[in-house]
C-alpha cells in the first residue's frame, strides 16, 4: 500500500471517525445520542437555566470570596460579550452565550484522564464518575471550553447549613473535595426516562425528557433531544441548519445560523448554537 | 642541551609539572581512602548548618501539605480553569534535575571521559533524590491523594483499569522505572567503596557496611562481573533518562492548550533537563568541595570541564527555545500566538523575560576562563541558571492557564498562595536533607575510580612525555 | 383519601428512606452495609406516593406578583424543585430563577421557627398561646381599639386571603388596609387609566413587528416576565420583529434590543412627542389625533427634542421611519419613564404613539374583566406607605399589622419611617424570616412559606381570560411552631365574628368553600369534591371572562411635559438610576444563596452592589473599575464600588436595588448597599407616587479600591474567537427554519 | 482490547490477589450458613418485628412483588406500607394473637411507621434499578420470581429475617453484567448489561 493510500485512510479516519469513547472507535449510536440546539437569538440571558441547574444538580453556593478566586461551580454559565467594534455605547445590545459541557464526541478530556474517570457513554454523553476521580485536573486543563469545575473545598460540610440539605436532589451525588464535576445533561433524568420507556417496550419519545435548564428556559431557547431519531425536533434542527455531528468544518451558505463553538479544534461538540440576529437597519 | 640520562629525567619532570592536571598523580591510594572516609566523620560546620536549615524548610512544607490535605486544594489558591500551578512546574523542575546525574555517570562512563570519576557519585545521588522529590509533587498535586493508587494498573475486584492513553499514566510508569533503576545503578557503583568503608569502620557502622557491601573481596572474578554489570545497567539507564522527560513533555504536547501544543517539546524538555542538572552539579560540586574538604579531588580543571559542558547544553537549550517561539509565531495559530504575546507582555512578562535572560544570556559568562575558574562566580551563576530553569517550567504551566483558548475564563486574580510557595520551598529542604544525609553516610567521591584515574593518568602522561623527549633526542642525534 | 387537605399533609410526612442521610448522597454511606440505616415505610400514604419516585403537585409561585402556576417536585415528602405548570397560561410550563429560589425560601437556614415577642428591647421566643393572648389583649374586642386606630399594612394581595384580611378590618370597623409595594405599577396604572380607562391593557408582543420600548424591562422585571419572555420568543421567530429600547441604563431587555438608545432620564416623553411630530407628517396619521395635540406636538421638532433628550436628532426621524415601515408595532413605557415628577405625562406621551399608529386594538387591547372583584388583585402603591407613615408619625395608630412588606428596608430615609414605627404602641409582623421591619415590632409571628400553605391568587396581568392560580402545600410544614397566615387571620376574624365564621375550623375549609363557589362560573358540572380536587391537581382555574373595552382619549392637557430637561444642579450633577435586578426586585428574597450567586446578566457581578458608570465619564474623573465611590444625594451617601459599564448614559449613575440588608439572614446581611435610602422626596404629581428616578447625586472618589467580584474575565469581548456570531436580519432566513 | 489483554496478564501475575477478589469466598468473619446454603456475608440484623419471610413467600407462596411494590416500577423496591400488612392481617383472625402480629397492630394503632433496618444497603452514590432487572427477567423472560430476586438477595423465601447473602459489590455486579445473556428463549440474540459508569453511579 502506497504512502498516499495510507494518508487517505488516515484522513478518512480523522474526518469520519472521530474518537468515540475509550473502547470502540467504530461505534454507531443505535438507540440514543443526546444533543442540543441553542438559539442565541431568543436567549435573553436571564440566568433561569443557571438557577435551575443549581436546584437540580446540588451545586454548592460558594460565596463571595471563593467566587472571586474563580472557584464558582455553575455547570452552565451565561457569558455576556460586547461587540468587538463597539462605539461609545453598545447600540446593538449585548450577546449572551449559555455555556455548558458540550459533550464532545472527540472529547479532549476523556483521553487524558489517568484513571478513566471520564469516559464516553453509549448515549454519546461524556460521563464523569466522581468516585473514580483522583483530582489530577488534567481534564480541565485540556478542556477548550473550560466547563469542568473542580471541588477546591469540602462543600458538603460548608455550603448547606441546615435545613438546606433537605432540598438536595437524592438522584445526584453531593461532590466532596478534590473531585472534578461538570454538566451531565441531567443524566439522572435521562436514565429515569429510558428506564420508563424500556418498561413500555419503546424508545424515549421526543420531548418526553429534558434537562433542568431546558425545562426552565422561559423563551425555550434550548432544544434537547435524541438525534438518532430523525424525527426528533433537535435532529431536524441540526439537519435544517446543515450541521453534521462528525464534520469539523460546516461548508454551507451563510443564511443558516447553525454552528458549533471552537469547531476548528475538532472536539465535535454535541451542542449546536444558532447565531444571534440583529436588525442592522434599526 | 640534554645529553645525559639524568638530564632527560629532569626534563621530563619539568614538563610534567608544568601541565595542569585534573588530579595529582602522586596521591597515595591510602591517602585517597583517608580523605574520602574522613568525609563520613568530620565534615565542616557548614554541613550541619545546611542540614538543619533544610530540615526546617522541609518541616514548613510538611505543615503546608497537611493543611492542604485537610482543607482541600482551595488553599493553594488555584481556580477554575487555572487548575495547575507551581506544583506541576516544580515537578518538571525536579524531574529535569535528575537527568545530568545519568549523563555524567552513564553516558560519560561509556564515552570513557575519566574526568567524571571524582564527581559522578554525588551526581547520581542527586538524580535519585530529585526523582523522589518529583514523585512527592505528583502526590501533593492530586485533589484526592488518598486515592492515588487508582493510577496503578493492579487487578482489583472492580475490574477497573487506569486509562492507558493518558500521559499521566505513562509518567507514573516512566518515573518509577527511572527511579528504581537509577537507585540500582547508584548502589552497584558504590559496592567496592562500601567494602572500603566496611574495612575501616567499627561498631554498628561495620555491620551496616558489611551488609551493604555484599561480601566484596575485590577478587578478579568479582571485578570482572562488576564491570559487566555496571556497564549493562549504564546502557539500560541512558534510554530511560531520555524517555522520562520526553514523556513529561507529552503531558503538555498532547493537550490542545496554546503554548503547550508543540511537537518540539520532548527534545526541548530533555535539553532543559540536562541544562538545569549540570548547573545543579556545579552548585553541589562547590558545596561538597568546601564542606568535605575535597579540594584534592574536585579540582578546578574538573569544574572547568563541567562548566564547558553546561555552556554547550545551554546553547542547545537556547536554540530549542527559540525554535519553539519561532514555530509558534510562524505557525500562526491564533490561540498559540496570543498566548505567546501574553507571556511576553502580560501579567507574567517579568518572569518570562527573566527566564530568557537567565537561561540564554547568563551562560555566556561561562565562555571566559577567568569566570570558569572563579569559584564564587560559578556558584552564583549555577544557582542563577537553575532559577532560570525553574522559571521556565513555571512559564510553561501558568500563562497558558491564565490566557488560554477561552477568553471568558481568563484569570481574574490568580497568584500562588503561601501554601503553594511553602510546599515548593519544602521540596528543596527535603532534597537537600536527603542529599546531605547521603554524603554523610556514603562516600560521595568514588574512591576506587579515583584510584584508577590517578594510576592511569600517571602511567599515561609519563609515557607520552618520555616518548616525545626521545623523539627530540632522535632528531638532535640525526642532526649531529 | 379523606376529605380535607390536613390528611394530605399527613401522607406528605417526611418518612423517606433514611431522611436526610439520603439527601447527602455520596457523603453519608459509602460502603455496603447492613442494619445501619433505617428504612421507614409510610403508614397510610396516597396510592401514587412511591418511595424513590417523585410526585409533582401543582401550586402557585408567590415570589413576585405575576402568580405563575408552578409544580413542585416532591420526593419522600420533601419538595426538591420548582417547575413551571404547563396548564398555567401565565407560566406556560416555564419558570424563572426567582421562582426556582422558592425552595431556598422554604429551607432557608435563617427562617423564623417560633413566635417572638419584644421583651426589653430584644425579641424573645414565646409560645403561640402567649402570642395570641397578647394579640387578643391589644386588638381583641375587649381592647376597645377602634377602627381608626388600627392599620393593616400588606404587600400586593389577591385571592381569598385578601378577602379575609379585609373582612377582619371590616370587623374592626377599620378602612386602613394599606397595600404597599416599593416597586408598584401605580403610575403606569394611572397613565393607562387616563388614556384607555383600564388599569392595565393586554400587550401582544408576539403580534408586533416592531416594539419600541421606553425603559420597559419586560423581559426582566415586567408585569409577568415569564409570560412576556415566551411572547418575546414568538416575536423573534419569523417574521422576526425588531426591538428598539430607549432608556438611560441598559436593562436586560435593552441588551436584547436591535437598537439601544441612551437618553437623559425623564425626557422619554419628549422623545416620544418628537417621534409623533415626525409621524404626523404622514397624512394617513394626521387625522388620528385631535388638533390641539397636533399643535402641541408641532413644537417638538427634532432639534428641540435632541437638545432636551440628549439623543442625536436624526435618531428621532430614524425611529419614526421604522415605525412608519413596520406595522403593526407596539410602543410601551417602563419604570425609568414613570419614576419622575411628570411620570404619567411621560407614559401618556408614549401611549400617544400607539394611538397615532393605530396599534390600539391590534397589539394592545383590554384584558379580561374579572368576574370576582372581591378577590381581584391590589397591586399596591407608595402612597399607601406615605399615609400609613403619616398616621404613625402623628400617633394616630395604636396597633399596626405588617404582612408581606418590609417598609423599614424599602422606605427612603427622608420619611423617618423607623422612628415613626417605633411610636406605635403595638406592632405585629407576620414573616418567614426576621427582616428589618420585624426587628422593630413587638410581636413577630412565624408563618408558613408559600410551599407549605394553601391559597389562591389572581395576577394583575392576565394573558388570556382570568386565571385563578391555586396554591397548595407541597410538603408538610418544616417547623411545628409555624402557622398558616390564613389560619391566623381566620382566628382574628373570629374574635368578633365567631358565629359567622364558625362553619370553618381553618383557612383550608374556608378557602375550599370559597373556591367551590366559583364552580358555576366555570360551568363545572361534577360534584364540589371533584371540582376541589380538580382545581388542586390542575393548579389553575380558567375563567373565560369578557374582555374589557378600552377607549382612547388623549388631550393636550395630559401632555404638558417640562419644556426642557430639568436644570442641572451643579452640586448633584448625576442622575441616579436605581435599577431593579430581575431576581432581587425590592430585595425581599435577598437571603437566597442561589440568587446572590446568580450573576447579574449585564455586569455579571455577584454578592454585591455596584455603581454603573460610563467609561467616558469614569475616564474624565479618573475612576477605574473597583474604585470605591461616594454617591451622595441630599438625603444620604452610599459607598459603593464602581463598575465601568458602556450601557449607561454618561450623565447617569446606576445602583441596583435589593441589596444592603441589615437583617434578614446570613446570605443578605451586610451585602452591598441600599439605594432606597438616599432617594429624594420627589413625587409624581398626578399620583403622589415616589419618583424613583428623580434623584440627583454627586459622585466622589474615595481613593479606596477593591476587586469587583464578577463572572466576567479580564476581557469582555470575544478576542477574535467565533463564540457568538451575529447575523444581519436581512441575511437570515428564519422562515425556512424549524 | 488492550485493557482485556492487560487484565489477563496481571491476573496471571497476581493470582493470589485475584482469587481473594472473588466475591464468593467461603467463610469470612461474620456469617453462618443460611438455609439456601450460601454464606451470609452480612450480619444478623435485629428488626423491630421478626418478619417471617418463609411464611409468606414459601408457605403462602406470595409473590415478592405483592408487598415490595416498587420493584417493578422504580429504583427502590419499597418496604411495604403498614396498611398493606393490615389490609390482610385484620382479616386473618387465626394469627391475630401471635406476638409479632400484636406488635404490628400496636404500630398501626399508634399510626407510627415501623423502624425497619436496611439490610441490603448499597452505597449512597450507587443507583440500583430494580425495575430494569424485574422487567427483563420476570416480565419478559418469565423466570420464577424467587429466582429473579434471588440473583441478588439469595433465597429469602427460606429466611425469617432477611440477611445479605451476596457481595453486592461492584465487581460482583460487573461479573454478571459482562456475561452475554440470551435476550429471551425465543430469539438467539444476546446482550449484556450496561457497562458504563453513569448507569449505576449517580
């Protein structure tokens, strides 16, 4: 086999077969592949998703000092950017960007974890196993989006003065000091829904289950679903926006809004964003 | 005009004395034993000063670590995403430190550079102890150090395994292998000397050395086996030394972060390692020379040779350093370029420039013979070089976190807390303490090899001198 | 199950698997054990209560006035999370962060767990019997107190609790029900009343192609934010509407606008008239308004407007042109327009545009007319506070009850309310946690939180029809020594009307009777029982009532705006903009960790107050981010960090409300500053409301400086990354999207 | 793949430890022979009422899920509510005066929950889904209920007070999850249990 042949195979592999999980390079998703579509044009930046996440996933309230040191634990954060070429006033408003774990298909964090505490699940999620984590923090170092949050302090003993622990969600572990954590697409809800569906001899219906942020969002800016099912809303949106999970460069006309953040790094994220629109005549 | 045999002898002596020598050939072997063994008994006062100081420093580090263990990594004032700090930087520093020991003892051994003989022993010890220190930093860095054994591949009831794709697992393996084998190398090289200690020791020390010297009698068969073993382990050690730091480099090179994602990192790291190691050797050379009164053995010519070696490696490192900047610049990857500019202009700029100055400019002072032969100057320079190399490691780790790919998470205020500094300082205390203990307990100058050196030198040089004079005479004879 | 909800509480008992050791999963048991934990079965639960499965109960969110229908997720008898109730037209199954925080109000570590009585200047715990006895003694029939000497001060109220309160006052022969909201919509109500003859019209954001919003933060702090957000989403879908925001300080809505125009506070009305001036040039519109208005509007040519408002003159024509192009449009006004001496005129001037453009009836029409006036909402006003304050000051009142309001915190310092309150011989506060007001009271009674209590609510903004949202306990009461506000009120009423009310042992039975009476109005045919449980399980009662007819009468008399922007006072050069944070409002929920740590959308600052100042101004004054400023008005000074914020008028300083508590609990106490305190006694002329935005301040550097704690990094742009991409509206093809 | 390889290799290396990792070791500090022949790995738990499982499950032949109603529909297989017990026992006069039954009715009259002790107590961070196992083995493959429950709980039907007889450790779970099982008797398709962290780890 010639060199060109070899190179072709290699590029084919890199393009069509991004690294999926630790075990099987050629796995195709048979039942579920959870994904999101997030419309930045209707996101108002109201932080309802963030608070919902705090409530659902037992996120600790770290307090002012630790927030100042950047030790805040919000799994989904709303970023506010001003336009690059802004005059005296932000005449076109601000741009809000909800940023959570992108559940990358070729996740940079997975390959580097020394103990395999973070790995790819059969549903295309990027799982984080708190009880395996030893806190080397390599995953966070390698995450382009910086959406992994490390427990620098022993929050279970400090962050929930009684009776606040009664509010904690029994389906989600309360993380102790020294472990990494991140957005899980509310996997506890997904598992429950999958179990229910299996008992009824079916797959999870579209819209049957949604993460806390999606359920809360007042403007329904986030769409969540299973893109293996071509009729699910999210799959149709991805198709409509000409975004392909396994392409790193989306060649498409400029009228469609879909794109994924930092695609050029080839992590193949599972969250599609839709561009913010502004009426330039206004 | 030489015409008598006596004149010829005198002439030979004259020329012979004019040449400056790595070591005096006329030292009696008993004298060598005496001098070296003396170091095990009555070092200068400075020894105890250094030892106590190191112990205190180490205790500070221990206190800090205990506090961090109890409270959580937060006390180190790391943050998201600035999750790595001085710990990793200093870890690389110590790994690097460990390399030149192998260079001197193994590589130069194979290349038959015999001037290494008086100084390779403590260099090898330095290797071992700095590796131990580096190992400590891996522990200190972990968020849940009590679970560190998850990294080890051992069969367990849970059917779980470490992730063999992770450079950290490679690290753990490589470092452990390097540590064990360099310890073995150090020990094997010491056996004949331990025998000497045994013969001169009394009381419990005698038992101790008897046990360690494995019944060394100095028979021909023992010597023969000894040579073979020593050479084999040396050859085994060299690729290890190279691999270890290359693997540490992959920790960074395989990641996506700007300023890390560079294919020239492995050679760059290895060069840096040898660099800092040689500088450290010069420092310890001078210290030991004074503390243990080794002026006879650790002579100026050897110091000068080491300095030249250091200078050469410094140039290699400088070159690779510039290669890194150039490739980043011309590679024109936005993130990497921004990170590079940030290093040169951002919050860490002073340290970055100091790193470049100390690493690339200061070594040129060693181009001058006057400097190379000036002990205080060399002491200062060697320490400066190591400061520079430590800064280099820090400048690899921190600025990338502070100014990475994702602008929203760039640092607000991240400065290593006193805990971090304390543990880093403690590591130096720990290293010095171990090293000083070693020099007190074991002969830090290889006696048997110095004897070889003296013997060879004397025979060799006299023969060359004599032959040259004979030629002259032959010429004269032909003329007349 | 048995008939009354009391047993509901029984089977909601916290008999989960191992109680809170389960809640702290991962921190409790970490190995396989036997016989260490208890597992307690329920005694006699509902059939649908299965341990390990969560049950959702419909209820109402009382965090703000918009009365969203919500559902509480209950697991093993503990309410864990709030979700929107899809059956509620107001929430539409969605919920905001403020609503999420209801559970933190419930489990707040600083909740008041037992009655407290002022003994020697400090609050001491007492038994309920003692407390009720004291109430009886001071306000009971034998106390000889007459109606005039008694005042009941509440926050905005609706539903049957309001009825009970009023009945109680009536039994006392008192008319002094003072409904006080620090951030009340009274001024806009007045303006709408003048123009349309109704308090609040129905706004159809989704129908509009162009929304021109004068300082109305309808996405953040509007009448019904969750509902408006949903409508906004529709408005942004194809054909995509355009939003123009004109305001002194960028609100969350402004941040989402296609064009944001900074303007001098208080001159929005002038700008509106300027736009009207341009519009009336089109002969289609010329006939739309009476001639006297035409003449009045003629005065406002772009240059005049520009000189008054500080907005570039071409923008007037620009906005007018857009309004001319895009129809139907909707023009609305908000707090920063109404908080001035001429607030009503401002609002009316802005509504004039709707009239000219013919939006009335299209994007703006009447709400449904509630058939039940007695439970209709009372949105409250500042005037109420003023009169009760005067009453207390003059020593008229012998007893004051305070519920759902925190006047000591929200009243400006010039009123001296704290001292006046101290003059009242007997003060009672009904609270969840001891706040500034409660600390001044003689008797503090701990009541149920919203998730423990029954109730019924009617929002003052109704999307369609009239929605009565039912509130029911999501869990057994957390503290045995707390009581339902309704039960207390019923007990108080029985002091005088025992025989009339003897049919109802508790508020629940009273509420049930009352709600069942609605049955006919919604044409429900089944039995009362079924109706009651239907209502509870759905959480809402929809009454499709006839729409209010809205007229539209404008006269030049309504539009006498000040000829120029009010003159600059050299001592106080800056306009103070006390901005309302969408999760803090007047600060009553400041003691929730989640809200404190949820970054402000625009500055991303947490756990603090700050002063927003325009970079240009800051530069001229040599102010950097984090510098402590002294912001002083005639009535006080605040020491607050500066935050350089481009979205604010250079002559304005904005400090958010809601922080600066001296009490209320560990998360709120001593955090930030309270701008209410330095407000000047400037009042809206028509309504007597406090003109929140009418205060002028001076700004001084103190020299101290501290880092501003915010989520934002050192840079606030994308640094060339492709993170948020902006697409011009004419390029985008939303119609092709799904 | 590499993992498998290394697993085999190091197992070969550390046979001793591998054997000691085998969950079904005989003996052990606690535990005597239970009726079903297993070694009881858990201690004898003193329950408030000595509930005779053998009477109900074996003698009466009552289906386990008649009382443990949660097993088929949720994560938790519920400890029966007290009115469940009463529902039957108020009609069984014959045993009405047995001491255990008396105790039961005392609790019932006081409307107090019975403070049972948890016998099969997994770590709090583990989510074991009873529903999936019952649905698969009992409802789809129609295996006898005593067998299905017995996979993890042993032969409870022969015990009085329940007692932990299986390791219930992670390796023990995986030892089963890694095997390929037949989907059902009719089709030959096989599958094994989920092997990813988030299935069981919360």
